[in-house]
C-alpha cells in the first residue's frame, strides 16, 4: 500500500507540472502583449499620415520590423498590426508611380495570413482606387496575397474572379493564387481543381471553336487562353500532384481519378 501511495503522489505531482500541456491550454494565454509593438504602430500611424508622403520609406521599414516576430505574436498584437496595416489604405492616395508602401503593406498582410488578413486584403481589392487601369498590377498582387493567406473563406472569391472578371491578367492571377491551397484537405483541393478546370475547358472550347482568323470572339478567347494557361496549369498541378499542359489532358486524368484520393499527391 505504501508503494501505491508513493506512486500516486508522484503521478499527481507530474500532472500538476504538465497539466497545461496535457489538457491543451492555449499557449497564447501565457503571453503578454508586446508594448514595443504598440509604440511602433503609433510611429507607423504618424508616418503613413504624412500628407506630403515623405515618410513612406520609414513606414516600410517599420512594416519589416513588425513582421519579425512571425507566428509568435500575441493575438492582440496580431489584430492591432492588421488594423494598423489596413489604415494605410484610408490615408491620402498614393499615385501609380509610387506604389511602394501599398506593395509592402499588401505583401505583409499575406505574410501574416489567416482569415483576418485575408478579409482586409479583399476589402482593399475592392477599393475604388485600385479599379483604375493603372493599378491593375496592384490588384494582381493583392489576389496573390489573398491566396497566400490560405483562408478557406476566400476560395469562392478567387474562383469567382477567374470566371466573372473580364481582364485576362486578373483571371490569371486569381487562378494562380489558388495554388497556395495545396495542403488543404482532399475535398477542398478537388473542388478547386474541378471548378478551375471547368472554366479552363470553357475558354479552350471557344478559343478552338473556329479557324476563321477574323472571328473576334475566338481571337479574344485565344488571348485569354494564352494568358491564363501557365498559371492555371500550376494550380491544377498543385491541387492534384500531376503535371499536364492542356485542359483536355487534365480532363482525361480527372475523369479517371476524381474519386481516388490516394492519386492526388
């Protein structure tokens, strides 16, 4: 009996020491917000609010500093940083020939990743400012970072842009951004694959529907097909683990393997 009591005491002592890990206590609860981040965000706010925009380089340097902790942020710090970055787009609009602060901010949000950063990026993408033709390359950058966030809430949004947007560069960027979901569960990857392939097939069919070089619709779809092929092939490959170069070949593989998860490696 004495041996049993001794063992029991040892067991209870061990449980007391290791209880947080054993019972899944959130390690974030043990962290404290970093006061240095709050100070840097205050300086960042001042820098981006400079009406003469002479402190943009300082703001970009602060973005780099704020990203240094990576995944070790306290949840409050993370939320404050995302909010601070969002404020960039509510200040005096930069011109297309001075996009550096916008680019740095968009890329930083992609690095932070997750649902909250993705939501901000979608909001930024929809801003009237970036709908001007001069900002198309920025919109493409934003789509890439939305994909990098790997928020499942954005899959439908990205797929919609591949089909509903008339700009070839946007179609290409949205489809290519979906490659970042290569580690999603099988069903998600297959759904992305199937919907993107359907759009790919539709574009291919129209592009090859007539040999008449004067057919304006066919010419337009040929340009679209040429623009999206490489990026979309990359995503289809990332979802499936396969490598083909045409919609026809992708369809042939998909029809034989769509219900065989082990073949999607």
